[in-house]
C-alpha cells in the first residue's frame, strides 16, 4: 500500500532566550549576550546570541569559561515565565495551520501540515508564513525545516539557521541523505561517532552500504533503526497529546566499565547531559518525583534504582546514589542511565510545555 507522503515542519526559534532579551532590551542588540548563571559561582550558560557564539560561547558552558572566551560578554539571568508565555504565543500561531503539534521544548516543535489546505497546501509556504507571523507579531526569528518526516525536518531546520528555512522534497531525499554526516543522526553521540569512524563510516551513504546484519552486530537492535534513518526513512508520527512522565539520558560505553573508578570518570559527562535536559525542559523541583539510575551489564541484564527527590539533584548526590547501585553487583557495565520520574498532574497540561527527548 502506498501511503500518502506526509508534510512535516520542524520549527526551531533562533537563540530563543537571548532573542527575547535582545528584543525587550534593545541596548543589548549589538553586544555579545548570554542568558545564564553568574560567572562567580557555578553558573552555566543557557544560551547566547550569535555574536557571542563567534567567541566559542555556547549552551551548557560554564559562565566562568564563557567570560574567559568572551570578556565583553553580558550575562543576564533567565526569565522562564516570560519564555513560557512567548512559547505559548508561538503555539497559537501554529494552531492557525494545524492541530497536530508536538512541542519538543519551549522553542521547538514538529507540525504535521499534511492536511492543511491553506497556501495551496504548500508546506514550504506554510513554514514561510508561520515564520513571518512570528516575526511580525513577536519580533522574534525562527528557522524551519520542511520534509516528509520528522528526522529530515529536524535536520533541515538547522540547515539555514538563523532565520532561514530549508525544504527536502521527497525526490530530493536520496541525494540529500547520501552526503549527510552520521553525526547528524539523532542518537549518534561522540562515542558512536568514534566507533563508526573506526569502521570507516562517515556518511549516511557509507551506512547504506553496510547490510543489516553488520549494523546489528555492531550497534545492537539500534542497527535496524539506523538502517532506516540512513535512507531517510522515519515513520514516527507527530504526537499531539503525550504527557511527559520522565526525562532521562542513557550512555552506552565503547568499552564496558569494570571498576568504580572508571564509572566515576564517566559520570561528569552523564551528569552534564542530564542537567542539560533538565534545563532545556525547564523543570522545577515540584514537578519531579524521583531520581532513577539504570545500569545495564555486559550480559544485557539491567537494573534500576530509584530515590525520592524534590529538586535538581547535585552531582555528588547522583554519584553516591549510583555508587550504591554499582556495588550491588560486580559485573562490567555497558550502559548507565540517569533520569527523573515526573509527577503526572491531571490538571496541568505539561504536554504544552515539556520537551520530549
Ligand atoms: N537551553 C538551556 N540549556 C541548554 C540548552 C538550551 O537552558 N543547555 C534553553 C535556552 C535556549 C532554548 O533552550 O534558548 C532552546 O535551545 P536551542 O538548543 O534551540 O538553542 P537556541 O534556541 O538558544 O539557539 P539556536 O538558534 O541554535 O536554536
Ligand atoms: Mg532554538
């Protein structure tokens, strides 16, 4: 059966928090500006404008290091309530075109406009029109990716960033995907990138040239998904009403970890990623129920342990909780996950605000 080709738009606001601050305080316009914590303490950068990015400042960098890289950097504290309000207004603009909206974070969403009849049903023109309305009504710029699926739309929105858009038509997929570097595939982090490079895989075409058995041998069950993605295939639908129940990050190691020291060394990076997701989701202590660690062993068995929390747990807390779990068993470890379970409130429509990773 030949399914109708879908039209998916991924919208991602440009330096969202910083753009709002520049809009509201125009004297920041020509300055390098970041939103984040103070450099004197252990503050980190939430985001920064493009001028600051030229100096190597970026999200999740410590504010101290940011100021070292860019001494003139102005750092303002975040105003989350305002960012949420703006996010809602952006969503109201989306709703003029479709109800099928899946927010990924305050500044990012997928839209399925397959059945939208406006602008001759052209997803490219719809994206253009959405971006124009966002600009005219909110004085903020957005970038957009337009493609037949979520995977490609998300990549495309990055292509002409900032303030641009890029369409991948069904007939262009093969050509586009061939030269796409593997690190553009969601889920290919530093470790997988290294592994793929060592197997001489650099682009999606290189991946296409490996058969499924090869991919599954090297990447486990994920191999199947990889085999689809490297051909530009992604059947996931745009999910409207998912209520977020948890948030977590998982890391599979290149080599299994066989001592606590090795685990400890990896925890910095894992915790950093966890905090990144927490921040990006704008979570507050009253939304979380518990902290969860997951350990998967070399024999693929796994265990999870859970403890109550009421705020973002510190690095030390996570480390000692993991340590307890670690000593329950003595097998080498292949994967560690760190995350939180959220309270699912009936009244609060978290789905409107929380990203889904
Ligand atoms: N954010 C955060 N901490 C992070 C990453 C992001 O608080 N480690 C927040 C601030 C951003 C917003 O989430 O403004 C959106 O994240 P993006 O990754 O989309 O970054 P920006 O919108 O700031 O920049 P870009 O223009 O690259 O999309
Ligand atoms: Mg953005």
